């Protein structure tokens, strides 16, 4: 009888696994090196490391970096794009946006798609056809021209073709005809059209189609290989792939519908786990996520136990996914980030990463450039014999030699270089957190920092202190928290339809018709993934903007008590919430202006899976803490306590500076801070005076008369 619920997250350096025994509630965790040559191999090794048989797995949730790696490295499929005549340069023009900062006035700055094209301009092919904004045909499609362009792309050796025509979100007849012609002339080609996201916004819609065509063939091949490996081991159930919207889809639906929707699955799963933690264990429900892995740092936001969503997730500046996603910001700062000297002689950390192969110098796998992990080892923060619960014995001599080679070029000894690299990363993360907070109009002092990933707990206290945050929380399984988040994810689909009328003119009856049709599609979608109709929950939203604006915001419609999907009362309440949202985010509102309903969207959700919360038991007798030599400031080496996390309980207080060994990660308690443990095994890092004040308040409240 199947009994396990399993989540496996493939990262740039490590593959993390989290398992729940559905009968006993037992949880297990593990971490193995990622196998970049074939990520499915590392996935199978993670299952073996858990000591379970795939035949006993009931629910298997998974995330992979195949797609995002292909995008960032520009190693996707060779693709072509068929577009409406006159729109060939749309991707290269990039909406004429420029980034703020030094590039704003730089005449030599090159737009991202021009600098590193996903589709070479030679393979962007125009066809004669034109639809008007209402979907009516102005110029008929030239079938013979389409055939010539398909033959050209076939001769050029493309593997996939993206099809995106002007106003096809209103009328997709021409796109469907082109897809048919491709099937006749180029059988076997991977084809994606704007049916994947049929909404207004030509640039974002085109990019959604292009990104999927570029990554889809690679993701499909990976999914087929993974399915075969699991089948060979006896697994017969579904693999549920983590989606960018914070839900999962079956592997079959993922491969057939929108493979690119999994490109940032791991970081999204981490934020989903944070949402669960915020709802179950955080007093305020407000946390900022900081996931530092081997390749990148990913940050996300949870307010009132709800993850922040975005319609404008970009994998690079002005290159959006074109679909709703959990808002995760990523940048190149992780344990594998290479410490180097740039052409100006300035120290830098990342964005280049040593990855899993060859990895940091201390891995002993051929890497010679120092990485951030080498800095941890060189300073004594990470103990070589304890790395990955003793599964890897790191080479400190190799780490020091790599640090010396770079340090000598700028007149720094290896530990000064290592401490400086860590401080640079702390400052960079603080800056990114402040930017995120500013855009979301929130006060960091009202949020806790939830730190996870293999390296997140090392930087947690220092970043929280720099940012003025009240505390940093280290969850029970920081090294594989994203894998835990996947186990919690529900099956989730979203269907949308553009409206482009004022809310008042479209009216509740027409909106109800639109939402009823979207509900029908969502139910069919989820039922095809084995979800019972009675278990499906819905969330309805309208993307709105004031008349005359060119950008919209998504706001959820309140539940109607009338039994209809939408009624006049729910529309009126939505309009009030729209004005309030504008006032909070932008500092103004305009109730006198008409609101345009740009798009109606409906989310369908399957049952939410629960993660058993760890309840602390009496730990084994805690002996005397060992001490290890650590040089936190790069100058003075001190003997600091090295504490085993498994020996801590609710009465434990670890005064900084100290190191707590989690087995699969390391927690650094800095000077002036301390660590305590809650009843669920989470570690709370707070400035000592803050912790003392909180303890005093709790004691005072405990003795108040009833």
C-alpha cells in the first residue's frame, strides 16, 4: 500500500528531497549532488538516499532547473517565430524600456533580446494576415506563404516553432490554421501558439509563446526520461510538476500544455512552503523569504500568509514569462558563486557559479576558482567533515589555496578575502530586500526573515540586522525547504479571457457569463488530472486599470452570497477594493474615473495537502558544546561553540557568536544575537536585547490576572 508523500527539488548544485509518511507522520530529508548531465539521475539518487521504494510513494511532487538553465545560458532549442507582417522587430524593440541606473543614459546599452537573442532575427518570419482589435479579419491568411516560411525554417534546422499573431487572443482562427500547416509540412516539430495564454498584451504574449517553444522540447525530453527511470523502479503514479503559479500539474498535462511554466519551480515551491509556515507558525503571517542555494539567492514575499503574485515575472530585464507567477526575485549569489577580481581590479562575487561540477575548490572535483563555499570553509563557519551530514568531506587546503590565489592580487590574506566576500553578499541581499519592500510598499520592520537553502541560515542574522528586521527564522528543514513546499502544493490551473471594457459597461451579467465559461474550462482541466468536482475551489479575479492607463493590477473578487459567480454587490465591493489598493500602493486613487476590466481570470484549486508539523520531543542529553576556530571578521580567530541542532529544545538559548550544525546546513549566530527554538523545531534568531524584551513581555503577560 502506497504511503509516502515525496517532494524533490533539483537545484543548481544540490538535489533536495523531503518525505512524509502518510501513516505515521514521520518526515525525512536528504540532499545529494545534482547531476547536471542528466538531472533525472540525481532525482533517483535522492529517492535511494531516503531509503524508500518508489513503489510505496503515493504523491510525488517535483521541480527541475532544466528550463531556467536553458534560458539563462541560451542553450534552448533552435526555434523560429511566425508573426504578423509588420511585427517582426517586437522582441528586439522590447517595449522601448530601459533599466534604471547606469544604463539609463548609456548610448551603448543593448536591449536584452538583441544582445542574446532567443530567436535569431533570421528565424523570425512574417506572414501576410491581419485581424482588427475586435477579432474581425482585415487581411486573410496566405496559406502558401505560410508553407514557404515553414519550409524555410525546416531547412534552417529549427526544432520548434512559435506562432503568435496580432489580436489572436480574440480570434485564433489564423493561428490554428498555421499550426495545422506546420503539422502537414513539418511533422514532429514542437509547436506552441498563443492559445497557451490568450490575453491582451502582444509583447508579453509573444514572449510566453517563444519561451515555451525555446524550453519546451528540453523539458519534455527530461520529463520523458524521468518517467522512464521511475517506471523502471516500479513507480506507477503521477509525477506532479511544480508550476510558477504556486500549484502543481500532472507530468502529462505539463508536457502537453505549457512546459515553460516549470522553469522557476524550486524557488516558487520555497515561497509556497513559507506561505504554509506563515499561516501555521508565524504570529503575524508576514515573512520575507531568503533562499540561498548553490547558484542563486531567491527572495519572495508572504503577507497575511499569502504569497505575493505578479504578472510581470522576468527571468532577465524586460523579458517576462507572460503568465501569472509567484513573485520570486533571483540574482547570482549562492554558495557556488565565484569570488573574482573584475577588469577594474575590484572584488566581486558571482553571478558566475561553480555549480555542482566542478563545484567550489573545496569539493575536490576539479574546481580551482574560489567560491563562497570556500569562504565559509576558510573562515571555519562550515566544518569540512560535517558537510551534508558527513556525506562529503570538504578540502580546506584546496579552499585556502584558491582564496590565496585571488587574495594575492588585491593584497588581502585569504581570510580577509573570505570575510569581505561574505559582507559583499550580505550587502547585496539587503539591497535587494529593500528594493522589493519599496516596490511592495511594506515596512521591513513588520516582517520576519525566513531563511533557507543550504547557505541561507549562514547569512540570515547578518542580513536581518542590516535590514532592521525583527528576527530571522530558520525552519526545521532549511537545506531542502523548497522540496517541503512542493509537498504542500495543490493542483492548480488558471484560465483567462480578455475583456477590455469598463467594469460598468460590461456589467455583472456579462462578467458572470465569462466566469462561468472559465469555470467550465477549469473543471475540465482539473478533472482530467483526477480531481473530483466536489473538491475544486475557485478564485475569481479581474485585472483592472483606470481609464487611460497602460498597466493593470490583479484584484480578487469577493465571494458572492447570491449563488452566482458574480453579482452587482461583488462588483461594487471589487471597485472599492481597487481604489483602496491604488491608494495604498501608489499613494492616490481616483474614484471619479472609470475602471477598465482588462482581463477576467479564474483559478481552480484541488485539495490542499497538509504537512505534519514537527512537535518537539525531549532531545538527547546535551553534552558540553565543542568549540572550533572561526574567523568571522577576517582578522581574529576565536574558539566558538559548535552546537548540534538535534540537541536543542524549547529551553535552549544559544548566545552568539556561535555555530549551530543542522546536518544539511549551517546556522551562524552572530555577535549580539541569540538563538531559541520553538515547539515546532524552528530556530529564531534575534538581537539579544530584542529577545530579552520579548521574553520579559511574555513573562509579564503570564502573571496578569484573568
